[in-house]
């Protein structure tokens, strides 16, 4: 049970403002907007927006749909769509159902999109 006897609200927004710094792992059951600095992992159950002045450096950034305007040096995992805007600077591997990279965005890493199980399986050819 949450503080004050209230249940967690999955639609709640977690906000890290510009000038704020967090070191460690941030986990939230709702959505999040980051405009500050995070040194560590960021695990968001809802949608995540990383502002143009934000800087995230860590192991993993995870959210449902993720929009990046700022700088991320970490693996990014989006269960839905990952959108890198023209001001985004991403260094690290990304995995998402769909990936949208605007002209001007910088992306250094590997990308994996779609459903891995949707890939065709290697078929054995029968020899007679």
C-alpha cells in the first residue's frame, strides 16, 4: 500500500525538472517526463518523454512509448514506439516495436524493431 493508504495511480506523471539530478534507478508505475540529469537506469511502466535539456547516462531506459529530445547514453527499450526527434543524441542499442528517427537526430548503436517471434524460422530442407 502506498503512502497515506492510497493505491498507486498508473496514470500519475513523474517529473524530473531541469537542474535536478538523480543518481540510481528510478522506477515509476505511471508516465514520466525528464528534463534533468539521471545517472542510472530509468524504468517507466507508462510513456516516457526525455526533454531537450535532459541527460541520461546509465544501463537501461525503458518505457511503453518513448520520445527522446535530449541526450541518452544507455540501452533504450520501448514496448511501443521509440521516437528520436531532431535534437536527440542517443548512444546505445535500442529495441522497440517501431522506431522513428527524425532528420538531424544522432543515433550511434544497433536497433531492433518489431516482434522477434515474427521473424521466419530457419526451415530445414528435406533431402531425398
